[in-house]
C-alpha cells in the first residue's frame, strides 16, 4: 500500500518534467537546420487573418515558426518597445510622441483594412440609410423612435415602425468602439463634446454586450435594436446592415470593396493615415487600417541578418496576392494598389545596420512576393 | 506510522485551504490598493460614476453595488412564495411520500443546471415574455435578471427550509391538533415559529448565491454602467461588470475591478457569516 502511494506521488511529481522534456526533445529534432521563430504581439482585430496568413507562411517555410500573441494594440506596442517581439501590431498608428518613446525608428506597414458596420433588426425593413450625425443622436439617446422624422426623411418609402430604438454597444474595451467613436467624433461635434473617442466610453443610451458576438447576438434577437460590429464579424454572419452616408454624400453599403475604397485617397508616405470618413466617392465611411510595426534598423539585440530577412519575407508574403486573398476570404478588406506601393517603399527602407535588406532577396523570391506594385515603388 | 501519516496528510490539506484563502484575500487587497489610494475606501464605494475614458477617468462602485443588491433582493422576494410552498409541500403536507421525493429531486436538479444555461433560457424564452408584458422595449434589465435569478435560487432556499420544517417535533404539532387547531393554524403557530431561524438562514444563503451569480446576470441585465432607474431599467452587478470589462482592462480600471471583486467577496462573506450565526442560534434553542 505504502509503496503504491509512493509510486503514484512520484509519478505525479515527475510527470510535468517528463512531459516538458519530451516536448523540447521533439521540437529540437523537428527544427533541424533553421531554428527560427518570428514573434509578434498586438491587436486582436486582425488576429483571425494573421492566424491564417501566418499558418500559410509556415507551411511554405518548413521549420520556421511565427508566434502571434493577440494581447491588444497597447500590449503589442509595449512589447515592441521592450524588443521582446520582432513585430508589433496595432489598430491605431503611433503618434509622433509615441514614436519618440520607441527604441529606434519604427515603420508602419498596413496589412489590411476593416470597417465598423451598423447592424440592425427591423421586421420588413430590408434597406436602411443612416448618416453619421444620426447615429450619434441615436447612441446619445436624442433620437428614440424608429419613425423619428430625421430617420424617415432619408428613408422614403420604407415602413419604419413606431418602435423604441435599442442601441447596443460593447461592454468590454474594444478597438471597434474606438473606431466607431472616432468616426462619430469626426462627423458630429456633439458626440465629440459629450462622448469623445476611446476603447471604452461612458454611454448615454442603450444596452451593452461583450464582444462582437455578444452585440450581434442581441441585435439579431431584438426587434428594433441597432449595434456597431466589426466588419470582419458582421460580413461573415450576413447581418442586415445600414447604408451610411459618406463624405461625398452617397449612401454606401459596407462591403469589402467599399471598405478598400476608403484607402483610395492620398496616403502619407509613412502610411500613418486615418481613413475614416474618406473622401473617395465609393468609400464606406467607417473604415480603418491595421498595421504591423517593425524597427527600420533590424540590427538590434541578438538579431542575426537571417532573422531580419525572415521577418521581411513574412511581411512581403502578407502583402503578396496570396496573402491578401486570404484576407478577403475571411472578410478583411485587401489593400488597394496605392497602399501596397507605399508599403513596399517603406519595406525597401528596412536595413540591417545600414545594409538594405531588400538587396538580400533573391530574384525569384522578389518576383514571387511582389508580383505587382513593388517595382513601381 | 500509517496513522501519523494520515494525520499529517489531513493537516496538510487543511493548511493548504487556509493558505489559499489567505492568498486570495492578499492578492485582491494588494491589487486593489491603487484604487483605494486614489479614491479612498468610502470614496470608491459611494461614487456612482464609472467613466473609463482616459481624459475623464473616474471609477466608483456604487452603481454596481446598488445593481447587485437590487437584483438579488428582488430575486429573493420573487423566490419566497415558490420556495416556501415547496418546503411546506415536502416538509409538512407530503412529508416522506413519493411525490415529495420526486418534487425535491426535481428542485435539486434546478441547482445543478449551469448558470449559462439559465442565461440562454432567459435570453431566448423569458425575454420575449418580458417584452410582451411591456416592461421595456428590449426586455433586458433588472426585472428579467431577477426573475431568472429567483428560479436559480429556489433550490437553495427550499431544500434547507424543507429540512427545518420537517424537523419540527411531532409532539408539538400533535399537541396543537389536540387543542383543535386546523392545519393552517399549526403551520402558522407551530411549524413556522419553530423552524423560523432555519428558514431565515436558508434565505440568507440563497441571497448570497444571488449576489455572486455572474454568467446568467451578465447575459440578461443589459450591462449599463449606471444605477438602475428602477425595475424596468438596465444596470450592472458587481459580478457582471467584472465579467464584462476584465479582459481589456489595465491600470486604474483593472485595479478598480479587482476592488469591486474584493467588496463582493466581503459582502458574501458577511452574508454567509450571518446565516451561520442565525443557524447556531437555532441549534442552541
């Protein structure tokens, strides 16, 4: 009996060590010649896209591992500042002040676009038009009924019921809330004064739910509800969404094309651009970039030139046609041509202690990764 | 030797429990210090403002404390007639019969249903009824969460009450009957007074359960960060605000959420302590 006890306790104590030694053993043997890991951390919004594109990239590059920790944009920036990751990811670009606090010059590579859509549930209303100021008033509680004259006047012929509007917002801190409130701050002075912008706000009207799924669930199940949801989630679910009036005065449906079109404006060379309320006539107004941040000089810490080259290759792969196609497949809007060109120009500036990394690419790889756009840059 | 070993193992296990509880309290206190330093303990508890915007950041627990007490006490109120009648059914009228054991096992089954299932049931089945009753346009709020909470705590209140009602000595009841009392009079004059502290303890324990309930309430209360405007209003409880906002929180907000957790911990501890004291009084009598 005693021996059995001793044996089991020994087993339990030693099990973790045994398992962990197994793990390291097998991974060492798997890695073989190249042992590299590219690590990144940051935004949660592009996580599903990064997950798939990194997996594809790992399949193409045997033995290479890409780790991505979706800890939120702020965490990604902090990790890059500490140099504990190879790249950071953020839904908001760094301000000049934030750039100064980083451990060296940082460049922003936009990887794809997303939007925030207004999902609603109203029986018999298949198409709904809204404007930014109207959304602001709905979420401020100033417009309370669906048949308010301000809504009916821009929706002629649509049977809007005498029903309370239930605005639905995010109860957790979220980049979606940030983008939504940023757009409303731009188009509505009252919103800017009363609510402002942020990942979490102090709301005036409506009810809250956690995450995109929570908001979508309540909107879908509640007659008269309207909520804002990340486009990548709403487009997958095929929710009924409102057409929004853009700056050119047109009512635009949220689609991958209209979100991509928001980037068809003059972009700054460093790609640090806000494209909410874009001037493009086909643009969906609540659209945004998401970025990957890397140090321009890749020679820091214990980094080898090979590791820097692998990072460059990964970024080029994400911008390449297969990488962008994956984005579209899971409802992230691909980058338009001009954005790609500016990205490539920025990547050409990447260097390893003065040696431009682009020069190290083989002809074949360059051609594979940059079918269109790179040579223009 | 074997005996000694066994004693040692028991002692060790008990010690671990104590250490764990102490560790929980320590980590709650140490991580909420930022908030209490910023606002003071009373300042934090008495402030109804919850503003997570960076420019005007301000955190207070009052709206969640009120939301919690509001839903829990209203749930308790709704649950009393149901659980009391179940207790009388099982402990007095049909004591020891097959029907009683069937009813009590069904009621006990209610306690075993995971709270997310209650949440889903409330979301899909009870909410349309609440909307149809005209409580408010979207159904969410204090009213809906209290109804679902009430059903969740019925087994906690009724099973203990049943115990105490069936423990009322027969000779007391028989004495009353022999004096010509009706059954209702026996229940009112004999059973209830004798079992009263046990019944009260049962309801206090049920209240403690309602205070801490998280998942179902989070799905049903509407999650608005303000004092509920009334039964028709939406709000947030201490548990639900933590569940909602913990994920992305950092800095002072994180510290404030942990402080709310600490307050909830203390409130439920006090509630349980009161229940224990009430029950002790009963055993003395």
